[in-house]
C-alpha cells in the first residue's frame, strides 16, 4: 500500500490573510464610521414582523392543542 505524506495543509484562501499589503491599512477612521450593513427597521416593518410572529405562535399553539385533543379523545 502506498504512503501519502501531506506536508502543508491549509484552508482555501489562507494566503489572503498572509499578505503584507491590505486595503484595510488604507481605510481611515472617518470611513469606518460610514460602514454599515443590513436594513434599518422602520416602525411599520417592526410591527409587521411582530404581528407575523404572533400569528405563527398562535397557529403553532392551536395545532398543538388540536393534536392533544385528538390524542386524548
């Protein structure tokens, strides 16, 4: 049977972190403050998300109660 020797095992893209040059070195503090991501929730979207969560919770609770009644009946 053949023997296989692996001398250097690194994850893909590992070399990107070893580079001495980086664009992050050129980013100024004022530019860091402008970086943001994701969506800023509005009152309307927050209310719809809350209402959707409540509706899902009620539906799941109702399904559990219905199932328990079927089992015990």
